[in-house]
C-alpha cells in the first residue's frame, strides 16, 4: 500500500518525506488556497516545488468543469513535471477528459468519487487512480470504508488497472480500515500518518528498557 500525504504544505510534505514512508502527494484547490497560493503561475511553481520534494506522484487538480477547459489545463499541468497526475472531477466531461488524457499517456486521478458506479466509469475511462472520499461519506452517515472495499472488489473482478486511492481520510483508524479493505493508496493528513506510531505500551516499554540500562551502566 502506498502512502500519499494530503496537503499542499511544503513543511508537512518534507516532514512526511523525512520519515521515509512517503510515496506521493495529493492536493486540491482548497488545500492550495489554505497555503495562500494565488494565481496560476504561482500555483504551477508550487506544484513544481512539491515535485522536487517527493520522488512520487503529485496530484494537481483542474479548475475547469468543461471538457475543453479540463484538457487545456490538464495538458499544461502535465508538462510541469513528470510526476504530475492530473486530478479530474467525476462528472461527465471529466470522464471524457480522463479518456482523452489516457489516450495521450497523461496520468489521471478521478476525484470526488462517492459511489461504485462512478468508480466503474473512472476505470473504464482508464484513470490511473480513483479517489473515493471516505471521511465526507462518513459525514453523511454513509460508510466510506465500505465504498473503498466495494471498489477494490469490483476492480479485482474485472482486472481494472486503476488504483484505488482512499481520500478524505480523517484519522489513523481510517488508514488501517482502508489498508484492510485493500486500498492501493491512502492519502492522509500528516497527523493521521504520525498517529500510526502511537502506542502507550511502546512508550512504557522503551522507558523501562532505558531505565534498566541506566541501572547497570549509569
Ligand atoms: C484528496 O485527494 C482529496 O481532495 C482530499 O482527501 C479531500 O479531503 P477532505 O474531505 O478532508 O477535504
């Protein structure tokens, strides 16, 4: 399973990279706005900066919602760096755009996926990744992890190559549940990744080992 970090914050990306477990980055327009990156030129520069930090896929989302606009933006984004994956919303023009990008060898991440039907269309269009939004589904009293499991099962049945990228991860338990459901990738906030390390028995055990060592060695 690959670990992506879900942020446009360079310091957080660096911290996750330094941990040695980072395989890529996902961003979206809200995350870019959070970093205060204004204007297309600055945003492109920021994507390049992110690509320089990680040796892995970096999802950059199109803003256009019409086919021609998505193609124009996506082709431009794809030229920024070989690691850029064009993120496209799961709407009719988005599916058409993914089909086009696939035919041109441009990799895609079909985003805002909330059903197996949407995931089926994304795979048929040749998306590299499909992003079911786990946390946002949970927010509506649905079961986000269950959706991940269903998509994984469907893709395995039909041998689709599209990778299931569990997104909208809110906490450490989501990461574990998505891993158990067979997600190929989980994109997470930094705190959720670091949360995987937490266990009181590890802390207590380490404290005891150090204390016993000091008893003998001073
Ligand atoms: C990443 O690809 C998604 O855009 C992101 O995980 C959405 O997360 P949110 O629901 O916390 O905004």
